[in-house]
């Protein structure tokens, strides 16, 4: 690797199945996803490149790289590590080295035990740097040069100000109907569902990684009223925001 981790934001171990998938999302930080058991299928980049990752194996995803996925053939157990590193002007991913996959898994399990024991951050970062060194060649993917992708990236950055699709369309200098048509050429879901999922994925991240209130989170993801946000989140995710936060804490 040509960079060194500087701060670990979150490290969790849990399960994925067809009900609880991964994404679609693009994080503003690095995401090390390791499959401990089972198989996960990922779609990565705007061209939706398909990657199948079977345990023990993993992927190191660079910031602002869009991806989604889910377990295949049942339940998969995996861990994630979100971390910061010096600025990078590229996106894409690294896959774990095939010959080292068992050694990497042992290191990651060791790293998870550090998290549980509240080991000092500087020691955890040194171990994470060693794990990152075990990943192979960088694979760069489409950076999202099409207007729809650029508009969605800007919407993510200003999500608290987005009230509807017309606001997203403005970033592409298009009418809402023209933006919907352009979006459909690049994505498998409708523009409306994409915006809703963007709000809820951001809300999930804030519920898990911050102590912000539900009202504060609802405002951060573009809802004018916390009650409307809670009702929509519950309908989509099957849990109230508070219940989702408790569920993730148990998963961790």
C-alpha cells in the first residue's frame, strides 16, 4: 500500500443475508470488508462490476467508490473496518492476496479482539497498516464522470439541503423529468428510490457511529420533520431509528 491508516472510525463483526444487504453506498472513508464465512456478491462502480468474494477473503474499498451487495446462498459472516488515511485522488479497490487469505483472516480477528479490549489507537493502527499491506494491486474504476453520478455525489455532500429530486436535478442543470430519464440509463432503481435509500443509508451510518438524536439525524438527511423521517425509516427498514441503533449495538 502507498498510504498509512491514520484513524479507525468503526470496526464491527456481523452477518449478512438477503434481508440485510450492503449498500448501495459510497463512503467518504476507506472500508475494509472481510468475509469470514459464506459468500458475498458485490456490484461496484457505476458500471456495476460484479465481484464474488468467498471466505476467507476480502476487499479494501477506497473513498467515494459506490458499491452494493448481499450474501448469496444463505448467511455470510463478515467484518468491516472504516478508517481514514491521507488524502487520495483515486477511487477503486484492492482485493486480498489469495495466497495470504488465511493469514489475513487471523490478523483481522486479532484486530477485532483489539477493538473489544479498547487497545490504544496507535497499536490498532499499526496492526491495520500490516493488514492493508496484504492487499494486492489497486484496481481503479469509473470515477463517475456522467452528469447523473456527479449530481448524486453533490446531493450526498449537501443531503441536509435536499428536499426532492428537483434539487438533485439542478446539480446536473436538468429538469426533474430529464434527470429521471438520465438516471434510469445508469442505475437499476428509480431516481426517487435512489434518493430515499441515500437518505436512509446515511441515517443508518449516523445512528451507528454518532450519538446524535433522531431529530438531529432526520435534519441531516433532509427531512423537515423527525416524525416523517421516523415513519419512513420504519416502513423501509422494519425497525424504528431507535430500535435500529440498539440492534446494531447488539450486532457489534
